[in-house]
């Protein structure tokens, strides 16, 4: 059902720099640091394919990136091949619809596709706090839901919330993927979004605004003139045709808190 047997494990491990003996935490960090979060296909007028062969071709062999469904479907398939127990889930980002794919792996929240969010898995324990590359995150139990929050200068900010006992089917992600790629109120259908996360550093390109966050410092923002160079600095190389199309694409920006 999840095309786990189609995963090219050797190619994935080479792409991320992890090994078959790496722990869940090591695999999680290696994936996030190696593979960008981006919505370039959507900006090219495409609905990203969720077939494992297409995801692998894009994220592993072509060394591109993707958004949550692509990241998480690939990551969970790799984890199952390596013997981990995986439960695929869907969460509600802030007050929006349930359109974010995350997973419970060996009793922990594993979420490699939440933009520049989580570098490490988090234990499913009420009140658990984990430093995510310099930004503390907390899991809180609220009735039947788990709530993920990020610590900001104004306190704990809601990221997303999910039920731990609602299993998903592939068709659930197909429907959510179509909404995210095409609906005018989706944060990813109207403007370019690229994110990278590493210890102490978060970079976000939204439209032509590049925001650089360093843990404990004020964000730095700059308007990008050379889009190709900015994308290359985020480890994404496009063809001239793709770059021209994205550079000319305009849309109505959505609030930054929607990511």
C-alpha cells in the first residue's frame, strides 16, 4: 500500500549521509539537513506526484526537495525498510484544515516535512520539550489530541495538532495534496516557499523575501534580486526554463504564520 519495497535504500542513504545502522534521531536530522523543503512544482503549475518512484526521482536522484507529503512518504518508507514501527498520520496546522502529514515512529513524533521546523523526533509525552536546532518545541496532550508548540518571544505558539489513533490511507494524502497544491487559500499555491534548517540556523525564502533566523538573534530579511543564486544557496538548482517560469509567477501572498 505504501510502496515501501520500491525504495532505493542505498541511494537514499547516500543522499542523506546516514547509514542503515543510524538511529531514528540520526536519520531524522540527516534527512532534514540534506533535502530542502520547497513547493517549486506547484509554482510550475503541477500537482506533485505522490508515487514513490516520482518522489525518489525528485528528492533523491534529481536532488530537489518537496513539501510534507513527499518528505514524509519517502522517510516513512525508508524507516519501515529499516525495521521501525511507523504510523502515518495527518495534522491540522494551526486553525486550517488537516493537510499536514506527519508520523508516529517507535512512539515518537517524526516530522521531517514541516518546513524549517523539526530537526529531531519528539517523544509522545505530555509536556515533553525538545530543542529543535535552537528553538524549543513542546508536545502537550489536550483531550484526544497532541499539540505541537514552538517557544517564541511571546510564549508558546501553536504549530499543529493531531490525534494519535487515526490511521490514514494513501487516498487521504492524495486529497490533501491536491488541496495544498491548488486551493487559493493554501500557503503553497500562490508564491514560492523554500526552507532549510540546521543547528542554530533557519532560512526561509518566501516569494523574493529571504529570512535568515539565527537562534537567539533577531531575524534578518533581504529582498532577493538574483532568484537563481538564492535558490542555489538553498541547495536547489533549476533549469533556465523553470527559473524563468517561477520568476514570472505572481500571486497573492499569504500570511507568514500560515507556513
